């Protein structure tokens, strides 16, 4: 088997439905039924929704589970470099052979019916999870919640809602309350729900949905707290206080994400060692990741090179908090974004910390913003901005002017994926 085998099947799956996103669960239930309803045969499920922090929170929960000597399946999206990243079987990335087998089986069972790429590949992940022993299953919502393809498990062990903010308004609604209502669709009857930091309008909706479902809530700021103190992380809930190292993932927002992960672990009965493992053992690429090898590092010379895949206003605010705490050196952005994102909302919080932005188009993405548009948005946000043909050209120009610069490649997970593929 080689990578082209699964890639060829994935390409065929893209042709089964002309729309990339079409939110409904009817097609999922039909295909899962044809597969023998594998969603009913999963290890206990931890279902995670939210606008920001889903991936980081999931990664920390998985790190905590593994620190306790247990195993967990994990499903996440989108992938960065290879599709295989979306599916971890008992902690290990799915092999090419196993991926090809479940994709083939799902494609055959679907029998040419209309179904989206995300739906059929989610079925493939669930099928793989149902056939491999593990202690837990981590499912990350792709978009929204109530009609997301992952929302097919009747009674998860626990649900988690990370911070909700404005994003994907064309699918989820124009207001925070509407979007929170979609995310809260993962809440199940009498199933505990861990809730990360929320704005008031979003929290009101989440609380109302939980009340209708008699789902016990554990809410940040009410039932649990997480904060930095004296270079450490402090977590506190009704069971007591934990004094922990800061999470390996940088930023104040990661302390709050870690708090949600720890609240989840404690709800599942894990001990303090698992909670410490959640923050000390976690890895999650393209979340303020320091790049240390590859062709771009050679081109960077003595400059620092960082990578981040955040792409909405909340991510811009979180990233600005990270930059504010780093040592003060000239900081340059190499930025590419999709045309579905609020680019001004993303860039405005970053402006005070940035010497200049070099705008690029994202290679191979039809929905990329042209570099010219990104550069103009940066100017509108208060930055000095330039256009560049590609990331390497931008990096060379930055280093020519400022050899000891901090360079952050940012704006999109798709751009981050390109960097990780090409710079491996």
C-alpha cells in the first residue's frame, strides 16, 4: 500500500456531493445503518464542540488519558499535512492499509448515494474506532454541533463546549446566541457537559439547552477555575486545588483550554497525575509552534520562525496575547487567509505587536484571499503591509531587512498544512 491508495479513494468521495458543507444527519444515519451502526459500539465517547480551542482541548484530554495508562481514539479535522492525522486508533495515527480498508468499505456501502466528503470520512473513522479496542473515544465536531456529522452518538460519557465566538456565520447564524445554540446541540439528556469560558449571550443559550436535557453543567468561572500564578497553572473545583506546570502550548488561552481538559478528566474520575500529564505531555501542531528544521529554517538564518493556524477574531485575540508576552523583538507576519474569514477582525488585535505583514495567497486553495486583498486588510487594521509571491520569498525579504526578526506564519490551517508538508 502507498499513500496514493487512500488519496485516490478520498478523491472519489469528493465527487459524491457537489457541496462541501450541507448540514443534516439523514445521510449519516443511512450509511451508518448500512455499516451495522458502528457508532453504537464505540468506547465511551468524549464529544467536543466550540469555536476555538477544540483541538487543543482534545489533545490535552488525550494526553491526560494516556498519562493514566489508558488509550483513546481521536477524531479531528481538518488535517494539516495528511488525511491520516484525522484518525488516531488507540493513540496511533491510522495506518495507510487500515485507512484504505475502511474508506473502501464505506464507499461500497454508500452505493453511490449523495453524501458529503466530511460525512463519509467521519463514518470511516467511526467504523475504524468500533473495531479497535481502546478505553475512550474523542470526537471533535467539524462544524456547529447539532447537525454535525459527529453528532450521532446517543449517550456519550461527557460533552465539552469550548469558547464560542463568531465564525462560519453563513452556516451557523449571525449572532453569538444562534451559534451557541448550534454548538449546544451536542448536549445529551442527563450527560455531564463541561463548558469553557463563554460570553454571556452564548452561556445563556448553553444553560437553557442543558436545562431542557437535565444535563449537569460544569462551567468555567462557576464550577471550576483555571489561571496562572507565579509561573504555574492553578486549577480549582469542588474537589480541591491543583498546582500544575503551565501547559506546553503557549498562551493564556491555553491555560483556560487546559482547565476544560482537566475538568473533563476529573468528571471521568481521573486522578491528579493524569491532570498533570494533560498539560506536560500535550503536543498539537500549528498552535504557536516553533519551527526548528527544514528548508524554511535554513532560509530564516538567525531569525525565529513560528507557525499558527488560527483564523478568526478570537484566534487573533489569543495570538496577540501570546505575542504580548514574548520578548520584545521585531515581529513580522507572513499571512494567508481564506475568503470565508473575517480578516480584519483577525488582524486588528495583532497590529500593536507587528512590525510589518507580508501577504501571500494559499497555494492550491480555490477559496484563498489574494495576497493583494490580505495586504490591504492589514493596512486597514493599522499595519505596514507588503505582498509576496510565496512564503519563502516573504521570509527571505524579511530576513534581509531584519536578520534577527521573529517571523510568524499565520492566518489559516490550510496555509499551516502547506508549511508542514513542504518543510518536513
